[in-house]
């Protein structure tokens, strides 16, 4: 086994041994402290036809094949850049835990004690919706996504539908909470329209919450090297998705302004940090960083290949050569970097 593969195995073994046992706290806006590490350099209450959703037909499950990965086939004109195959779903779930640790083990921050109706927009594997349905058994939870990759055996208060979130929702005043996470760069091209539809779909006094990842690798102790391969990778990825009309960047002030423009009040934006690697001294952030690096080491090719080959004109071989350097940086004990995370929520006037 090569040293690199041995390091990857060590990281995954540590990740698999984790147990969530730390207490909740607040956002992480202060500089992160590092600590020495031991590794090397799904019955629902929704009516049928609530959404103009796709029928469960063979075409929905006839996923596109490309560069050895599969992608959704529903709305094939919408080139979603993230694979929905088994490896892609595993990465999504690992990243979910990474974000949840970074957010101090909270499902949402909007001040709702007992939600009755929850809408998860862009549900992915459905893991957040399943956790909400379990945590709030009195709530009806609906999750939508372009890919039918969610479990079929789920809690009776949970339903999944295949639906394009950028189509009209047509569900006036139905929900207490409209939730989205990590839609930047992947799904939402028109954020103002998203907030307008969320506003209409919420009951008076309901909340919208967006938990967004900012593709802006950062460091509080200036340990990111000059000519960083990871920085080059993220900048090229951003250039590619911009050609598809999206962005991986999250601008919290702009998001708050778009919420305000749709009619929301009591808008709050909370900053968090999601470390890359288990270097943070804070126990929960250390677990977040471990999940992040495991998900990235295994998943960065899937995150990148459609963007680089279709939008940037790279060959798979050129991409792989860059990713060798990127992975080495992410495994380094000397580099203390993280992704900024922003949780923005606002209320429809009561």
C-alpha cells in the first residue's frame, strides 16, 4: 500500500469511529485554533398533485452516464454537475455530517419550536429531511430533488418527490419552514425567485432558512501555501460553474438583501467555519474537519469532472493530475484551512 493510500485509510478509519458526543454551541466567527494530529504529510399529509412533479417512470431512473459517473436524467437540459451514483450519494451524506458538526449539531437555527409542515428544497439523499421527520414526528416533511435517490422506506410523516425547484411551486401558505442547503453552484440560478416562491409557500409567521457553503478556502493563520493547488482548483471550478449560470460563492449581505426584497423580516445571518482536516482544537469542529477531508479525498473527482470537462475543456487526465496535488494539500497537517458557511434565515410577517 502506498503512503498516500495508507493516509487515506487512516483518515477513513478515524472517521468511521466517530460518535457524536459533544455539546452544542454557537456560530464560529472567531479564528480557529489548531491541534496536532496523528496522520501524515424518507403516510404524508400532502395532497396528490401538490407539485407538478414527475411521474415515477423509467425515464427518471435512466440516469446519464459520463466519465464513469451517473447524473440525473429528469430535466436533462439542466446540467447538474454532481453525480448521483453510489459514490456521489456517500459523499453527500458525509458532507451532511461535516456541515452538521460545523453548525453545532443543529438541524436549523430559525426560531421554530414545533414545526407542523416543513419543505426541504433540494433534498439530495434526503438525510436532513429524515432527521427532521424523526426529530419532529408531529410534523409533515416534504423533500424535493431532481434525482430520485432517496430511500423508499421512510417515516410516515415524510414524503419525497422528483421536482425542479425552479419551476412554480404552487403551494400557497402551506409550510412553517422552507429549508435549503448547499444550493450555490449546483441548483439555484435565480435566488430572488427562490425567495419569492418560499415567501408565498410559507404560512404567515413561517421561516425560510438557507445553509450555504462558500467556495472560498480560507485560513486564519496564513498556512495556505502560495500557488496553492486547492486554491487553483476552486477558482477553476468557480469559473466553470459560472459558465452554467451559477456560482459557488456565497455573499451573505446579498442573500439577506434578496430575502428582504421578497418581503421577509427578522433576517439573521450566522457565520460558521467547516475545517478541511481534523486540525481544529474544538472537538466538534475537529469532527467536522475529519468528515470534510474524507468526503473530499473520495469525492473531489466527482465534484469536478463534469465542470472541468464540459465547461473548461479539460481532459480527465489533466484533471486527475491537478487533483493529486489538491489531495496532498488537504491531507497536510501544516495547512489549517476551512470553508466558510453561512446560515441565513428570515420570517414571513405574521
